[in-house]
C-alpha cells in the first residue's frame, strides 16, 4: 500500500484516493471539519493520498479485476492499520458489506445523483446515429444503453474524468456517460450535453454522495465528523444500499437504486437488468423515513424473486 502524505504530523489524518475528484471531496471534508471545530487549524488536518488497485489497473473492466470495491480496499486497509483516522469515499464505490471494524456514520449533502450524457454529435442517447460508438465501463450504464439502443456499439472506457473527457475531445467515441456529481464538484458542469432523467437511466446506489468512514471504536473520530452528517442524504443512501444488500449485488449484475424525500415521505425506485439489456425489472416503494432500510430490503427481495436465480448467476 503506497501512502503519499501532503503534510506533516497532524491531529486528523484523512485518507483519500489521488484523483482530482477524490481530492476535491477530501478538501470538502477538510473545510467542513475546520468550520465545525474552532480548535482545528488547516495545519491540524493532513490529506494522505492512497493509490488503489482501481486507480492502477485501467485497461480492464472493474468486473474482471474484483469490482468497484477496488477503489476503496487499500484506503480501508490504511484505516484499519491506523495509518489514517478517517477515509473519504464516493458512496457508490463502497462494497455493500464493509470490512469488520469500520463503518460510515457520516454522509455529506448529496450532489446531483443523475448521469450526464456527453457527446459532440448528439443531444441525447436516442439522438446518436445508428451504430455510433459510446464509451463506458459501468455495467449498469452499459445495460441501460443496450436496453434502450441495441444498435449502438459500446466500448470499455475507464480512467478519471479528465481522461475520459480528453478521449471525447479526440473523437475516440461519439459519446460517454459520467456522474453529474463529479462534473459539478470539479466545475465541469458545462461539459454535460444533457442530464439524464432517472427514469431513463436510474443511477447507481449511492451516486452523488460522499461518505466518511472511520473505525467503529474510534470515539474521537466519530465526534469530529458528526457535525458534517446530512440526515436526509444518510436516509436515502441507507435505503439504496439496503436494495443492494437484499440482492447481494455484484459488479456483474447491473443494479440501480435511487431514493428521494418529498413531502416528508421517502420514495424509492430500484431496477435490475441483464448485462445484455435484454430484460429489466423495476419496482417502487414509498414510506416513512424511519422505514428506509425496510423499504430498500423489501424492494430488493421483490426484484430477486421476479428476476429469478439465474438472473444473478449466469454472468
């Protein structure tokens, strides 16, 4: 595990990946800690950059090398080894079941959870020419595209946001998809050709949300990050991740879930798709905020029953 320090000895050590987006998210946490605790100064908070397997291996789909958890594995190892005090993650990158000894008690206010369509040749996926090449490595996005447009050619497209935007600018593909949240956090919202309606392409569970992970037994860390928690976002993420838990979802099975709160009620939409886009199952739930975990689990169980066991094992 390679640790890259951005400062000296500090009172609070924040572990993060080294991408521009990850660093922007870590800086958001640093700013939040400084605002919440008058006794802390900028010199008290150190960012420790940890290069993950997901960052190092960019020539293969995540599903082939171990899944989305490879963006968090080494950071969580550093947390368990006491090399860092807290870890900052994109919630969609975390495995459904966390390693023993750690938890995510704090979630920041959510950014736009939708996917952004980016193309110099069309205003939407439906507007792409027949046979156009679209780049994405996300199983969920690939399945949605195939469900909507079976004529399009989909190629593997990995790398950070800048890398993928550069490929678009060089004309390597006709279009790609990125999380709108990442574009917003990097000041790149203008690069989005269109923001996709969740009903057209349902987001990944946790998309747009940043979580702060710490050791369960670390009372000091819990006290430090508690003021940064956003209960509305936390409730929605709990609901969405409960869908994943009920489905025992992996990166090989495209799963999407999005929860929102309107009028004091929690609304959930969840989907599973075959990777080839040939079949999709969808369900919705509505209930109280206190029932977030129950609603998500119930929706996941329904989807598992409707799809059947082969849906989750044949790929």
